[in-house]
C-alpha cells in the first residue's frame, strides 16, 4: 500500500524554516504571510463585489465575528472538545490494536499468515464506505463514530509496525541473543527501539487518517456535538460563516496534531536515540 | 502489504522458500475460510436480524443480480467518472505547479505556505461549503476529489524536482544540455519516482474522498450513494455487495494500473531504488 510511502508532509512543514536559515526572522514571517494576504484581499474583493449573495460568500470579518461569537458563547469549544474526545478514543483503540497486531505479525510467521489476508482485503476499501454498515450495526452516535475511526486508522499502523519489525536488522537480533538476551529483553531493547521509527510513522499516518475520516463520519452519524456535525448542520440555515469558521478550526487542529504531537514525540524518542535525523 | 516482501526478506534456499510460501498460502486460505465460516454461522444462528447480517450466498446473489441488470456497472461508471475527472484536474494543476515550485524560488515561496495551511483540512470538511456554493451533484464530488488529490500530487512533484541529484544537473550542463533538454532528459526522469508515488497517493485519497462526497452530496448514482441509500431500506446485502465492488476497483487501480505504470517507467529506467531508499 502507498501508506508505506515516505511521508512528504513532515519535510514540507520543516522546509521553509530550514531553507531560510540565512534570512532574518522578520523576512521569513513576511514572506510566509504574503500569500495569505493576497488570498485574503482577493476573497474580500470578491465578497464585496456582490456577485454572490453575502449569505453564501461572506467577507472575512463576518467569519471572524462568527468565530468570536461562537467561541465566547462556548458552542465552538464544546464542538471541538467532543470531536477531540472521539478522535482520542478512536485513535487509542487503533494504536493499541494496530501495534499489537503489527508486532505479532512481524514476530510470528503464523500470525502473519493469519492476519495478512484479512488486512490486505480490508485496507483498500475506503473507510467511509463502511459507515452505513456500522450505522446499521451499532446505531447512530458515538459508538459508531469511535469504532469506525479506530477501525480505519488501524490499517496504516498495522502495516508500518509490521514492516518495522521486519526491518530490524537480523544482525542486531543475533548479537543480542549471542550476548545472552532473553526474549523479553530482546523485545524491549532491540525489537521495540529498532522498529520504533516505522511505528511512529504508522501512528502519524493513522492519526492523519483518523482525522480525515472523523470529520466525514460526524456528518453522517448525526452525533449531537462535533465539528463535522457543526459545519454540516450549518448547511440547513445557509450559515456559510459558521462553516468557514469550522473549517478554519479543523485546519488548525490538523496542523497542530501534525506539528506538535508527533514531531515532539519523535524528538523525544527516535531522534534522541540516533535512529533518525 | 506484499507477500513478496515477506518471502524475500528471508533469503533461504529456493526449495525451502517455495515450501514456506506454500504453507503461507495454505494458512492464508485457511484463515479466510475460517472467517467466512464464522460469519456464516453467526448470520445463520439468528442472533441478529437477517436484514442486518445477510448470509454470504445472499450477498453473492445480490451482487450477481446487480451486475446482471447493469445498475452496479452504472453506479461504478459514475463513480469512476468523478474520480478520474477530479484526478485529471488535480494532475493538470498539481503537476506543473509542483514542478514550477521545485524550479523557481518565488513560486515556492508563494505556494508552499498556502499548501501547508490547506493540506491539514480534510477534503470532506469542504463538502457542506461546496454544496451551498455549487448545489448537489457532480460538481461537488469532482471538486472534492480534486481537493483531495491535489496536495499529494503537488507536494510529491515539488519534492521530486528538488530531490534530483545536483550532480546530474551539473553533468548535463557540462555536456552542453540546454534548458529544454535538461528539463526533459534529467529533471523529469529524475523526479518521476516521486511523481508516480504522488499519483498513487492522489488516487488513494481521491478514492476515499469520492465515496464520502457521494454519500453526503447525494446525487442519484454512484457507489457511495448506493451504500448510503441502502441504509434507509436496511439492505445490508446491497451494502456488502457495493463494498466488494469498491474494494475491487480500488485494488485493481492500486495494483494493476499503478503497478504497470511503475514498471513501464521508473523501473525500466532503473530509478526505483532512489524512490524506495
């Protein structure tokens, strides 16, 4: 699967900073802000031109005002919190199950033979396609959402963990055994650190997948609170400003997950251990 | 998820490998059989309503009927049209733009911040907004596919062009290649592994996005719509049949189409090691 392909996003997000090593801080900020400024001006211009109804194409200050209003009244934080709780629950499910299955598949030939066909059949089907089936089986609401998010994001985690365990150098395993490591120590000190870069990549891909799916599932599963539901529900009342504010928050959360959660985790583990630069 | 990776990672004598492969295939078949039998037993035990958990022969019969009367093909045709149209648009925009970003600093400075800001927003979050702007129907689905497929294409083309070995560029320049020859003979083949990876990822994203978009922006045709519509009538057999078709199409594209593109281009040019390392 292409889930194993090298992730580009990390380098992309890091590149502007590294490319601009020779420049002053302010120039970098200005250069990064400039495209957004251009887009914002174009947007305002189009909004005020009046080609589209203001309800459908609100100027940015309307969106900002809506954002402030929703935040102050506590509605937006409630939506965000519910979405994040679902994300955390689904992802935790996927992480535990995915890493466990992946490790088992990597270590034992029998487990690999058992799980690989199942996983290979399940993986190419887009996760959202399961939504109606899960809705039938588990009903509308939270249970379906969490289970589906967990189910879908488990696949990249399984594949990467499996690949990671397979990629542990044979010679490390053998030298550890020659030095008298029992299987518990072998696992803790060789297999686990050795496969960790792959596991982390899998977790990162899994989280990204979970985030992408969650927004869609919330729209379909009619949960009472949640960002996906908020923007989908706003359609009924033509509240484009609410939608755009919601899309903005979704983007910020997605960026934060990528930048702060996983880059930190990587810094603390694999980079410090010298497994990855 | 290749079984080849599993077999090549342990280079043993060929006879031994062959017997191991036979054991693997045997176990894999056994797993699938056991899972099918368990499912069948659960479905027949009557613990769940048969409408929710149809037996496998029933699913097969439904699939066969839908294939024979042509509805399934028509749904699949609409879905393929949306995916391919959106993907073609994404390639038409993302590929040239990505190459330009890789070659020209100013384009990179302008587009990269925008791309990194838009990328973390899941494509499905735009569905309600696009429904308001463009109404229900094909346009929304195609635009969502375009949005989903654009970023993998763009970013991979960009990093591919940047990853071209500068030594090759200088060597070609020293041998008197002009700009045009440099571009077609060095940069494009050099970046092609990334570009093809990008195409692959773009298709995967597009495939996920189209199912979601069809569910939410319901028109009358499309595999995503069938599944979602079947929920209303508790037709779990139709859902499972459509899931099979969705999985098959995804698998065929991923393996056969992109696999053969890869073999015809980068593998023949001997570029594939640089892509995989």
